[in-house]
């Protein structure tokens, strides 16, 4: 079975900062609405720490997949501990888009394994203090198309030149 098309979707400041203590340090309602609309009805992949910070209401319209090193009993989602475990479930989601939504460790895991076909990145214009960083250099060679520009952020679509 061919690998599914998997899209990363995150917001980062100019240094790649994506969060601070499990929170997003900026508040741009239109950007958050864009994220919600893009992921609605689809599979959202995240780490356990990210899962614990997301309101349960968010999962009513999405199928969560949570990466965890420890066994978790979370009825609303699929829990996996590895890329292999994740890929073992891909048939369940073949009719839906898959979005990697966070955190940084999970994004890096998918990027290192070259599993993302594209990435929707909101480039926050202002720098913030934070504790979680996306290594933006992973996306350096990706083809960029600007989708939306505002005074506070620019949303870009990045296409992986090495996606197979």
C-alpha cells in the first residue's frame, strides 16, 4: 500500500518557536480559525503532551492519533508508539487527509523520515519567548507558495521536493 499523503500544519515565530509551556504565546483568532477549518473532518497526529493541552471539543470533528512512549487508554483516539505503529493504521484513514499538528518532536520525527508531502506553515512575524522549537531548516529546500498575508503573520504552503 502506498504511503498516505501527510501534511504538517503549525505556526512558528521567525526562530521556529511554536510554544511555551504547552501553550501558544500569540493569539490570532483568524489564524486559529484557518487551522481548525483545514483540519476539520480529518486525522490529526500529535504527541501526548500536545494532546493533553487541546480541548476535547476539538476532537469531536477530527480523528486524533497520539504518539506516546507509554501505553495510554484514551477511548477517543488511536495511540501509537512509533512510525511503524502509525503506518500500521494507515488503511483506516485512506479516505481522509492526515495532518501532523504538533509538537516539535513529532514534526521532527515525520520530517526525519521524509513522511510529509507538504507543510502549511504560519510564519508569525513577531518573535516570542518559548520552550518548543520547530527546526525550520528542515523546510529550507521546500517550494513555498504564499496563501495569506496579514500584518501579524503569513501562511505559506510548502511542498516537499523529495516526497515519494
